[in-house]
């Protein structure tokens, strides 16, 4: 929900749930801070987001790709 709230306005009830959870959960609060930091860095330095897709180190491993595919299948089901 934290990530989603950065992309679109959440309804009041959802905003309150997120706010209350972040007030109590240290791990999610840290995650939210990291997301805000990444978002700010991406906006401040868009030129550093360019990735050479031909660079093998810039690509996901086949194992990582399969984990993502599996997660997407689970979320669709």
C-alpha cells in the first residue's frame, strides 16, 4: 500500500490504515523511507537511470526472471 500510495491517492480509510501501520511497524516504516529515498533519487538524477541492456551485469538472471514469473502467476490466480 505504501508503494501504491506513491503512485495514486488512496481513499481516506486506506491512508489511515497505512499511517497507523507505519506508526507501529518499524520494518514497514523503514521500507517506506527507502521507497521515498529511491523515488527522490530517481527524480533528482534521471540521467543515472540509464542502463546498458547489453551489459550482462545489468540483466536479471534467469533464476530471478523465473521467480518474478512465478510471483506474477500466483498474483493472477
